[in-house]
C-alpha cells in the first residue's frame, strides 16, 4: 500500500479518472434517438442554480456486464482512459435526460452490481415517465437526386457557432465543445477564424479519436465572395476548405442576401454545381426573406437545404418558417446575440427568465430547448473568458438540455412573445456591416 500511495496511480488525475468510472443501464426506448460518442474522459461540471443543485452529466457509456442489458456496447474503461469501442452505436447511451440527479451511481474503480443497475434502471424509467421530450439528435437532409454522394446526410441538431469568437480562443472553445459532444460547427469567412479552427482541429481530432466524417462543418460565404463568376465562388469555397483542413464542406451557406439579385443567384447556382460534384454536401442560405427565397425557385433551382435566421421566440420569422415547411427546407437558429441588452425584449425576457428559474436552467438553455422542440437546428455560442462561459458550452449542447422539457403551456407562452424584433433594433451584425443597418426597423430578411 505504501508503494501504491507513493505511485502515480494515486495522482490527482488518476483519482479523478477512477471517480469517473460510471456505468448505467437504460431501456432502448429511452435512448431511441441517441447516438454514441465514445469518449473516455468527459468531465463532470458542478452547476448550482437558485434552489437547484445538480451535476451536469455528459454522455455515459453503458456497462454490458448486467443481464438486464442485452444490446449494449462494452463498458468504457474510465480508470485507464481507454475505450473498447470508439465507433457509433445505437441504443446504448444515456444522455442527461436519463441520468437521475438523486440516484446516479458513482463507483471508484468497480463495476455496478446487478442490484445497482436494477435500481438505476427503475429510477430512469421513472424519470422518463415525467414527460421529457426526446428530440432526435440529428436531422436528415434529403439531397437533390443529381448528387454524386449519398442522397441523405445527417446534421447534428445542436452545434456551436464561432460567431464573435476571438481567434486566440478558438482552440479552447473547440476543445470544450468537442468534449461536450458537439460535432456541428458553424463557421464563416466573416468570423476570421477558419485557419485557427483548422489548426486546432488537426490536434483535437487525435485527442478525441475522431475522423472527418464525425464532424459537420457549415461554412458561410461572405457578401464579398458572392460573384457572377463561378470560378470566383469555387476559389472561395476551396480557400475555406484549405483553411479548415478538409476535403469537403457538409454545408455551405450564402451568408446574407445583401448583394444584387444577379450575384445571389449566380453564387447559389455555383454552389449547386459544387454540390453535384460532391465538394459541398448541402447548400443553405442565411437571413433570406420570402422574396429572396422565391427568387431561387423562379430561377429554376431547388430550394436550399437549410435556411438560417436570427430566430428566437421574440422574432419567429413565421413567413419564412412556413415557406421552409412547404418547400422542405430545414430551419436553423443563428447564435442569439444581444437579446438581453437594453434594446432587447424587456417584458418577454422577464417571462423567459421566469420559465428558466422554474426549471433550474439558464435562459440560453430555454432558447435551445425551444428551438429543438420547434424542430429547428440551432448553433449557440459562448466565450471562454470565465468559468460560467466555459460551462455554458456544455449547458447549451444537445446533452446539456436533455434533462428537461418545455410543456405545451411553456411553448405557448414562448410562442406568444413574438414581437418581430428586427436585427436593426438589436444592432446585430452577422453577415453584414454596421453601415448596412439603416435604422431600428431594418432586418436583412426585408431587403
């Protein structure tokens, strides 16, 4: 024992790893929409809210040693920091939606007994009966039939946006996001961070045992990169791919409609050509209103796969959402910005705050969950300047919002907050410049 105490096995790191030896059992119905990200060293985040103290759990691998589990992958060896299965698998993972705050079993270097597993399973079933809404983790996009690659691709429903991220903080943000299970990244020429992301990802892919197919990059071409010359558009796309260190883009957006009709349409058609060749898997547009969307159809092109908007309960863009529903486009909520400012929705923000307090979560988590239950994609962001901001990267991930749901009444209350809050009033700059904002009623979807 003396040698053990003096040895490295009793280092702080190894003690923490032993503390994180966690196994749970769950019925397949609870994890019907979950997928496996087999990481061996997720962290537990202590999170204290008003009247609520809970542990924010990451994805946890199940243990197949129990007879109660017949369809599970092997258990991750949390103590040694290795995993017996680094691939995706279905029906074998518990998200925070199924980890009970009061009955979680933590074991120091040992597996769970059959009784422990049975108790955990019983408690999990009880939690699932409380009405937690399980939202599919991914959306499936059906692509045009001319695509050389598969006609369907999967996009993780919750991503992380590098909007307003200091390039020097990129590696820390990316590391925390990957550790939280995020695999969808919202990037743009205007964000001026692609090269930093590419360099950081090269190192972090090895750390997390990831392959290119595990990551979804959604890149946005700037207004300056829109062109009637197809060669210019192709060069802009390839430049982004080079900076990111990838051979294809999962999604390529036109960042805004604030150019001319000729440039918008020519750029869109060029992206469609790149999609046909497999360099881009899906084409999207950002901040397009109905007139700009109808312009695409009038040109004979198919509708965009994804339409990204500054969309929240306070500006729901119902006309664009309806257009997307009719034409089969997915809706994505851009990173929310300045909603809590003095120019934001004062009364509505107070109501949202009350809902968040009642559920013991943050206001940002309510926005993410609202988007998910509406069927949207969303790409929240957070900086890393403080512990709270770093924790927010996990809190606002898919796993971070999996332990609560918004009731029908909650959704109705949030849906009633729509005041068509324009980007001009908030002073939001995402795909355009401050000089483009003509006043408080200005919004890119109205251009």
